[in-house]
C-alpha cells in the first residue's frame, strides 16, 4: 500500500508562486512515473507535469515554462514549483504515483486559488 500526502496549496495573487509537495510512504518501489494533475470546478482532471524514474519530464503547453516538477528520492517526495500563476490555474491539485498494472495511487488533493 502507498500513501501520498500533498501540501503547499493556498491563495496567491496573479503572478505569484507556490510550491506543492507530495510525500510518499509505503511500498513505492514499483513506481515508474510520478505526476501532478489538477481539476477545476466543472472540468475534467488534467495532467500538468510528470517525471519518470529516469528523470524525464513532460508538461502540457498550458504550464510549460511556468511549472517545474522535481523529486527528492531520499525523502520520497515530489514537488511542483509553480511560477507566474494565473487565475486559470485555480484548481485542486493531486499527485499521482503509478507503475505496472494496479499500481496507481493518488493523493487527497490540495487547493490552489489564484486571485485576479
């Protein structure tokens, strides 16, 4: 079993920054990919960043150049540095660790609100 706990969300003005953290515990050795998703009210959950075991990263165009995903293997933690935040970035942000088959775990989510 794997537990993921996010932190770092909050309220920020347009142009501000936040850093989200996702601490993992449990049997995470089957993890191949780690990522951050977000879901705004009335919208589908979308991927905003991912990082693989080999360190490769990927971002959608909407956050490219503003968001950076990173990891600290010693702490079993991933981070999402979010800069130049916009009101459209407002959402609940979730971290996800996944691998082969049924190995697929989500955190509980953390609210990010960007005021205009």
